[in-house]
């Protein structure tokens, strides 16, 4: 049996919570997690508990931002018309806000 693991606040996390999302929601969640520099567990916990997620810019975060911007650019090239409620626009808006905030 493995040893019990505690988080950085010495809490023993013994409860598992799972939920289902659509592929588009999974993509958006993964993008936000990777560009935050946090683990998915830490990111989801902070968002669910309405805590602020502070992105600390580093080379890994920069790499993911560039990767997602390239993917979104290719998607925009592929699309002929973009609806106002498009997931692509939401993801692009998030990345632009992130870049603006990181450059301040």
C-alpha cells in the first residue's frame, strides 16, 4: 500500500470528484490549465472555490500560449465564417487577455 500524500497545506485529499465535458470544453479546459502553469487538479479546485488563478509567466507557459495561438490561427484560416458564439473566439479572447495581462 502506498503512503498517504498530503498537499502543500498538509491536507490529506482522499475524495475523488469527476465530471463529464464535451470535446470543446475539454480543449478549452486543457488550454487554460496548461497556460496557467498549474496542475489540472489545482486549477479546477481554485476555479470551483472561486479563487483567483495567477499566471506566473515562464518559458513553459510561453510555449503553450504560442502553441495554442498557432492552432487557433490555423482554425481561423480554415473557417469561412465565424459565429459570435464560437468556441474559437472564446479561446482566442482568453489567450489575448492572458498575453495582455502577462505583458503588464
